[in-house]
C-alpha cells in the first residue's frame, strides 16, 4: 500500500503556484500524495481579479484589497488525496419523481441514500454517488446511470448533467483533494427490478428513502448531508425551479 513514486511535477497553476513534486505516500481506498509546491513572488494586484472556470477563480466579485503578498519564492508541503483508479472524477445524481398531488399540482419528491460515513463514524445522507470506472464506463454519464441503479435501485429516466459535461472540469470536492465531480438530475426513473450488487461495505447500513423537496432542504441544513450532495441539491433545485416544479 505504500509507494514512493513521483506521479507529477513541474506543473504550474494560473496563479503562479508550481508543483515541484507529488509522491504517492499511501494507497488503499484513497491515495495520499506528499506534494511540494512553490509560490512565486506575488503582489496584491496580481491576485485581485482571478479569471477562471477551471480552478483559478470564478471571475465574480471585486477585490477587498486584503490579499496576501510575498516578495520571495516560498515552498510548502501538503498532503493531497484522490482516487486515481477513478481518474479523479465521480458522479452525484439527484433522482426526482414527479406525480399529481390529487389537486392538479405536481408532487415532487427526491430519493436520498443514508449510508455509513467512516470519517465521522456516523450515518449520513446523500444522493447516489460513485467514481468513474474506465473498465465499466465509457463516460461519466455511464457512471451516473450505474450509481443510480446500484445505490438507489433506480433505472431509466431523463438524465441531465447540471454543468456542461463536455467542457466543465467538474466541481471541486475539497481544497485538499484532487477529485472533481459531475452533478446530475434524473427525472422519472423507475424501480430497477434487477439492480446490480452494492459494495459490501455499502450494503451493511445503506437505506434508500424518498423525501419531499422541503424535507430535502431541511436535510441540506441539518449538517448530515455529504458536501457533493449539498452542491448537487442546490443545482438540482435551481433546475427544477427553472422548469417550474418548485
């Protein structure tokens, strides 16, 4: 499980941060990289208005003039984690069912999954989520379909990626992680009569529930929902609002 191989070096971000080395230190479910980076000298003017879309900032907002600056090159070491076996990308799917509430109005529900979160030693909630597997999936859309069937026991439906699946780099999972994810909305999926098996550690405590959108909003605020699912919920609710469902 332990490694000492340099997996990347000498790459430079748009903000002048250069990766000097990234050595695989440990690998099991996650891979940990001992990463050394170098910050070039900077001034507040060079950091005031990042332009982006791919990791250098959103390009939105005005600088408050509180940026850090350094007059000399500085080097730092970090622990960076990721899933190289999944090409550092995964899918998170918000499944939605729309029916008539008996009064001529749509009744909208979504399917969530309660599962064991090992870092917290607690049961947390989220949407069906899983990593891209090049041996099984041609695209991240295939990953979304597979996770929908495996975790939520659902198949079919209208699947929409909530970002441009062909141009977007994926949503950031966290600042210390190389993984990025693609959020999806799936409307009208049916129960899968023959779903694929789950991973053993998932099947022990996994529970599938259907909740209303108001209940989903409460789950988002509860602190028990996993971060990629929170972001997917935000984008999914926005898309449902655009379609006139909430």
